[in-house]
């Protein structure tokens, strides 16, 4: 594979809530679940991207995220796993699936996010990515990404092999996909098949119908524990049996199948070889215990330190500010840093940044992030106080604390129109020398620098205080 694997589709936030049931609700005969813990993970196309990244592939995820807290959590989880996220704007809310579980059994699934919606237009960087991919997996969950017209045009034009994992509520595959991978229930819905028996004959008829309608190279119908049925241009289908029989949680098995097939095609395998590899990997995945074993538990989300007066602090509050500004057609500006010992240099940067748009979001390194960057003696001021100090400034509209070494995860869901840094970056090769510049290109954002106020530095302030001297702030003439 010379180019990346591109996973394109709808990403959801999956949350498994584990608990115990010891009583019934007093006002209705339903069980009461006492929560003992929960695990968040990306679902949909995001889960497929995680599977590919776990196998060492270079993965680029093209998806849609709204301006909300679930999007922020998804961005953090995906970025931490090495997935590069290209997020299109999503009207409404980021979809969530919450499973309430007790003793390994699902009691109830609660879906949030409202109706499906077609996301915003992709930038040139996304279209170029699709054109340069070694293979593409369309992981459609019927939420609108696969229906985006510009994305569909790019998929139809690419020379890369395309694997299309369909959804009954989603659109038809674009003409010429190499492989479509519906499961049996999806195939019946897509073809409105009435005959279910004999099983293989019914599946073969429906698969050929779908292949011809979509002008696909082949259709592989996944049959659960029985493997897959591959229908191509020939009259005789290929049955690929599962190498082992396993009972277990099948959540994510279809995604694992699609990833394996796409990676194999990107490496030059025949379609039949790709399906054989996909059946083997999906079977082993279920036998090993499914998603709970395949992916390690993610780190818990960073708890935002303070919800107080002044500017909005925290992911949810910042998302509201951004959504309000975008809804009015305004410009979202963001900047970031440690902001330890807030000084006049910081203030100059923040005031200049705010004048570039209609709101300013400050991405603030958490205490652990600052310590990793600056050493164990930093920060001098804890993240709660740093956030409150920033929020009190009239030029700041929102503050978001992030725990990673860089603000990339925050920026992926925030998608600011302008990213501002203060300092003398112009001498280092222009604005593209900013480490966030390439990231901003994904959604058409712009990186800029504002003039640096010489003589102001937190590090110098701390050093001066330790040596009992006053920090000079005179600007050389």
C-alpha cells in the first residue's frame, strides 16, 4: 500500500454502561440499573478506522461531527489511537448509541442524535485524499455522509478499490465499487427479497440483483458464523466458510470484515482472496471476545474544571458558543497554550486573535499536559485557576481544557476558521511552519500569527522570581 486507507462514513459515539439490577422501579414494573462503570468508544466508521489503525495501517477517517461534547470525545478517542480525522460539519447533534448492560446482557439501547442529515461540503484536502488513497472503505450507517454529493463524485472518480459496507437507510453505492458487503438482513432490505429459502440460493439471487443494480464488481454477503457468499460476474457464487465456529458479541464484526477486505485489496489481492481474509479475521475477532477484547479500554474523558461566570468553560459550553456563531454565519477563531502565569504577552495575543472573528475559543493544556511539555515543576497555576483567569477576560468567549500533548483532537471537532499563534513564526518558514497548519487545511481553515510582545515569557518570569530579580520588559530600540 503506497497511500493511506481511507475510511469514509458516519461515526457514532458508542457507550456501554455496565451495572447491576437488584430491584424494580417503584412507579413502574421495570428494572433499575445501578451503574458501576462505562466505556466509550467510536462506533460506525470510527470503529472501522480503529480496527485498521490497530493493525498498523495508515488510516484517514472522513466523517461528520457536530459542534457538541460527543464530537469532542470522539475526536479525542480517534486521535489518541492514531487515526487522522477529517471532519465535515454536521447539522444537529453527533449521534450516540448507549447500551445499558447487566451481567453481559443488553437490557436497553438508547439512541441519541436525531434524524440523519447530509453534512457540509468537503474541502480540497479531503477530495485529494480520496483521489490518492490505496483503498477506500465506505462504512455507511445511514446518517448522511455516504450521501454527500461531492464525496460521492470523488468516490466515483477514484482509481482506488472501493469496498462499500451498506445500510438499508443509506444511499446506493456509487457505480463501479469493487466490492459491496451487506449482511443477510441488509441484503433482504436492499432488494426487498421475499424468498428466504433455500438460504444460499436466495442470497445468491439477491446478491446478483444488487450487483447488477449498483454496477458493482462483486457482492459478498456475510452469513454470520457460516462465513460469506461471494457473487461476481460469473454464474457460480463462491462460498467462503468460516474457519471456526464461535458464539459471542458480534458487534463490530461487519466493520472488521470490511477493513480486512479493503486492506487486502489495497495490497493487490484478488477479490476472492480479500473475502477469504475478511472471513478469517472476522471469525477470529468474534471468537476472541469481540470489541471488548480487540480494543483496550480508552482513557476516561478529561473532566472540565469549572463552570462559572464570564466566558464558557468546558466542552459542552464551548460547543454552544461555536454553534451559535456558526448558525449566524460568523467566524470561529481559536488559539491555544499553557497560559501559566497569565501576562501581558498572553493578553496581547488573545486580544489580537479575538479581533479576527466573532468568537475566540482558548484551547488550554491541562495540568498533566503542561507537566509533560514543560517538566514536573510546571504548571505553577493549576488548570482550574488558569481556566477561570482566561474566562474572566473580555476577549475570550470559551475555554476548553485538553489532556493531550497537542490540541489536534480539540481542533478536529472544533474546526475553527482561524487558528492563531503568537510569536515570531514568520522567520521560521512562513505560516505553514505552524504544526497545526496541515490540520487546518482539512476543513479549509487558516493559520495565522500575531505580533509577539517581546520580553514577556512565563519561563523567564519564573526564573526571575527564583533568583529574586525583576523581569525586564523593555523593548530594545
